[in-house]
């Protein structure tokens, strides 16, 4: 039988007590052991592996890790445990089709398989990157909605509302969260796509109270939108997150388990991070009863996901999930470089092409690590969508060869990436029109990628 | 057994992250009448540097770093108490570290804290979602040199500014070196809020803190 949300909370309250430090160490050690037991090897020479036996081993190890360790609740310092039977039952009955959006933009998100010819779901936009004003948020979302491949929108996060910097847990955060939804809806209407779903409700809302406030339909949120509920690294949650999941679920929103395992962090190395990525999918399924998954393994030092190790972690974990489940997984690409740089476009090409052939869908793009205010334009997600559609015509082997040629073009710059220019320096702030210089740069890189085997139309 | 052999044993225990063995090695060094200060300088400090460098290259991972830091701390406690009778040993610096109010992310902060411990700093880790006043009260209580503030989210960065503003309002801003870091922050942000420094990565954060303390103490870096 399906576990109810009440039972989930009960397990957080009555689970086995454990210190957080002990849980972290236990996770690291067990992940390391399982990598050895299952013979999982990271091969830097092949960042896009085509070894389904290896992918299946990653899945089995991740499944075992989750069932053995459970989930740590930092609010109670207790471990929530789940049996293998419970997890298998939940996997069997996980939704294999979830509908988002309204009117002509209503679409079903469905699973993909490695080398699937079906285009990925394109969740396009800012990936919660910071923007300094309501005006920039508005013009960006309007531009995102005009990208033909967009199935859903990922909004930026406002850092200021009415010119005042937002503080978490204050009414300013609630106001910022409400304004984000209201402005985004209006911007999509202007673009002629009022039914497009927002799948990162609500990027500006950090606390449970502001998220709950912003989900009120009065401000434009719809139950056909997606709500992200974070997983704390690694395999942890708390009551504020459970509050978000419980409330959004009760209103019928499509909940995503949002997981960003840290390579080099408690997960450990590449093999360990891949199995933790699988385990955290299962946590989303069991603890948040997620309908879909937003996945972004990141590098502890570079805080982006375009390095060689991270490409491997993303691709092998995506194949593991895609081959063994129907879970609806979207991988978010964080790039280190900023807009209007060749490096940014190469990072996008490497991540998007490989994750699409690995059998999942995409969220694009976290530009300049989603860290630097206003360092994003509509060009990066548009370019990502074009790469994604082109990649459906390629095989894992093709993309492996492609990525091997792209990586040397930016690998040595990951520590100190070029930040490029700000939105205001590249785009017309009234119309969103992109500078000719940037468009020419994109044309140049597309030509180079075409020569390497990625013929973007 | 020669002095170098005792020191080598201690180094091995620290690299292995074996707290119990590191403590025992330190106790043996004291019992054998070897110079505890020399043990800190020649066994612990070089290993701290190696461990930090290995983490920066991700040749080791966070759990290894934390366990080595714990082992170093255990050994250093034994050796320091042996020295104290002769002359007080000054720590590399006292650091109060926290993730600011509203933010519950701790990995980055934990990495910095572990590296600081490994490098001989006295670290007071207040955890996550910590109110500005609580951070300042702790700094006052322990006589900290540095307040280190982490924030992952753009929506929680302001908590760093709140600490600095409160220090100013209390008239004690100049008492402390305030450094900021975390996923959402930038050098530009650090300048905007009047922090003394910003670092993108944990190892850079440790170097920054060391440099700022040396500058404040008037020691040439």
C-alpha cells in the first residue's frame, strides 16, 4: 500500500535517533563500500558511457544505499526508514505521465530512454538565477516563453522587490514570491502563451511560509504548475521542506524532488555521487511522493556541472534511472561561464547533448552558476533547446566522441571562468532584443559544433 | 624509536582520519619526553597543509577531510596541554562560523570549518539558520578574531549584511574580521555589504582568513 503523508511525518518523529555527523559519515562509508561491491568505475576517458550493465549496477547500489540508510530528518535528529518492499511498490506505481500547463500549452511529461528519438521535455529559463529587478524578470520570462521548444518555464529569483533587498522569513520574501508568479504569468500572456506552466514555483520563496503564500491561486499559481521541494545534501530533509511538500500536494501541484548531490562532498567521488543521485531520486519518491525529479549534481569546488567527472555522474545516473524506472527526471545544467562567452555555449553543448542521449529531459540553464546577478539572457536556454533537439538524432557513442572534443575547449577554465556580460549589457531592457555581437558568437560556435558532429539547425 | 618515527606515526594516523590512534600517538610523544611543540610544527601542520591541498584537488573528499581534521584536533589537544605548562600556544585564530538566518545549507560551511580546524584555528561552528545577534554574541563571548558567514541562496544573502549592519550599530564592527562566502555570493556582494573578504572556494577561504588575521596582527604574510 502507498505510504501516506501522515505516516511519513510519523516516521520522522519516531525513527531511530542518530547524530547528523554520524549519519554523514555512515553515508560516505557505505557509498564507498557499495561502489567497490558493485564494481562501479569512473572512466574519465569516456564521459558519456555506453555500458548499460554499469548503469544497472549504479541503480542497484543506489537502491541498496537508500534502503539501508534511510533519510535523515534534521528537525528531529531521527532516521526515517523504508523497506525494500515499500520502495519497490512505490516505484511500480510511480506516475509515468504527468500533465502540466493549460489550454494549448497543456502537455504530458513522459519518461525517455537512452538514445530515445523522442525530444526531451524542455524546461527553459533562468533556473532560479538572481535578477535585480521586476523589469528584468518580466522581459526575461517573456523571451523564454517565445522559445518554440519551451514546454515549461523556469523563472529567475528576485533579489529585490520595489528596490529593497529581500530578507528570508520576512514579509519582503512573501511579497517577492507573490510578485514573481504574478509578473511571470503576465509576461507569458504577452508572449502569447498564457497556458505555459511554471515548473519552479517559486524561485524567490526560500521558506515554507513564503512558498505557501505564493501558491495561492489569487496570485496566478495553478495546480498545473510544478513545485520544487529540496532534498538536503545528502539524503536529508526537515519539517520546513515537508511542510512545503504536504501543502503543495494537498493543493494538487506537481511536486518535484529537487536533488543536488555534491561531488567531493559527503557523497564522495564520481561513483559514489552517481549512486547517491539514484538514492535521492528514491528519497523524493518516498518522502515527498514526488511526481517528477529535478536533478543537478554539482562539483564541490567549481559549483557547476560541466566538468568531466560531473558529466559522467550525470550521464550514468540518468541512464540508471531511465533504464530501471519510469521516474520523470529532468537534469539541470549549471555552467560556470557567463553570457556572451564561447565557454558558456560549449558547456551547454556538452551537458545537454549527453544528458539527452542518456534518456532524461532537461532544465536549462543555470548560467554563471546561477550566482551572479543579471548574468543571463534568453540565448542560453534557446541554444540549449536547439542542442537538445539535435541530440535526439545522435547515439551515445556519437555524443561521447563529440563531448571528448568539446571538453578541452573549456576544462582548464572551470576554476576561473569568464563571466561575460550582464543582461543589461547584451539585451534591450525594454524589448529583450539580443545584441548582434552575441548572435554572431552563437552562429560561430554552432558552426564549430557542426564541424565536430553536432549539426544544430 | 626515533623522534621522526613517532612523528611519522602521528602523520599516518591523521591522514587515515583515525582519531583514537592520533590521540594515542600524541600521548606517546608526550610520555617519551619529546618536544610537543616540535610535534605540532613537524607532524600536524605539514599534514594539515597536505590534507587541504588534496581536498582542493578532490583527491580526497569531505568525509576524509572531516575525519582528518578530527584526528588533528584530538592530537593537538594532547600536545597543546603538554605545552601549556611551559608557555601558552597561540591558535592560528579564533573563528565563529555560521550559515546565516533563513538558510539551512551547511555543506560549504562544514568544509570551511573542517579545513580551518585542520589548519590550527579554533573554530566555533554555530550551525545553520543562525540569527545575526546569536553570531555576534558568540564572537563576543569567545573573543573571536573572525566571523565567517555562509549563504547558499540569493534570497538569504542579506543575512550576511544583517550581521555586518548589527556589528556597526553596536559599535564593534572593527573588532572583527568579517568574511563571507557561499553559493550565492560574489566579491561584488562582499564589497557592497562592507565585508573584509570573500572567497569562492573553501581552501581559498582558509587562505583568506589566515592572510587577514596576519595583516591585523601586523605579521607579514
